[in-house]
């Protein structure tokens, strides 16, 4: 009984902490729904996609490739690249769970692990009770899915000009993601500018006309990200300091 009461308390705490995340997801997913509509998705298809893939960058990349007529393989490879960080997050958060945590709980926690869910879960003091993450997911996941659904529905109702204007909102979200770290790091700013220049060049140079849009995105992602990792590796000392700070926050 005590164990059940503890799980219920952690679940309620997760619900409370997940409310701001769910509201934010709802607003952002609305513009993602516009992108899904432009890619030919129905409201049901887009909602199911957001329920299974709660990742803005991954979904946007997928919708973009689908709209461009990319193959299944190209979409699969791009999704693997865009969402690879969640594999690392899942492994990291798994270490914070009690050793006796069953595999089913570890898999469920990893299923809907996003940047924000990871952030509030990893800073919990002591070992992480999976029911806390379940509570946060219970609010966040519907917010993301319903926001996407509403975006598709409104995209089918609103005038074409307004839908086109709303489509820009998702690009604004990505600008909000890349601008702060670009201002803090010249390396990040350089990589962002290089990515923009390379993408523009590839779209204009006729040598690349025989390559599909999806493959262009994949190749640019691999080449630029790989070059940045080789030329500007994270120093072990800096990584250790960051890990130490995160470890202190969880104690």
C-alpha cells in the first residue's frame, strides 16, 4: 500500500510539472499540423504520427521529405539521424532509475522521452520513480498530438493565404532553438551559417539535380555534422565539468 501511495504521489507531481510542457507542445504542434496538412496528411494520420513520434525536428523533417516525394528509406534514415539523441537520453535516464526497475518501465519511460521530459526527470533528487515521468507524459503527449490534429483541421478550413502564413510559425520555432546557442558559441553560429550556405548551394548547383531532396538533406546533415564533430570536438575536461554539474543537481 505504501508503495502504491508513493507511486500515486509521484504521478501527481509529474502531472503538475508536465502542464506547462503540454501547453507549450500544444502551441508548437499547431504549426506542425499545418506542415502535415501541406504534406497531404489527414487529421487522423497526423495525430497518430505525433502520438508515436513526439519530436518536433524529427516530424518536421519527415513531413518535409514526404512532401518532397522522398522514398521510405530516405525518410527512415532521416528520422534515425534527427532522433538519434533520444537513444543517448534514454540510456542516460535509465541509469537514474532504481536497479530493480523492470524492463517494461524502462521501455515505457524511453518511449516518450523528449528534451523537456528528460530535463525535468533527470533533475529529480535521488533515484527517479518512473511514475513521475508517466505523469508528465500523460499531459505532454496529448498536448502534442491534439495540437497537431487541430493544426491539420484548421489548415483545411482556413484560407490558403492564412495557412501559408501560419506555416512560417514552425520556422520561427527552429530559429528560437538555434539562435540562443549560436549567440553563445561562435562554433555553433559558424555551423549554422555553413549549413544554410551549403543548403542554398546544393539547391542551385545543377550537379545535384539528379539527387532527390530527401537524400540532399541526409547527405548535408551527415557531412556538416560529421565535419563539425571532427574539427571542433568537445573537450573531455569540459564534458566532465558539465557531467559533474548535472550530477550535483540530481543529488
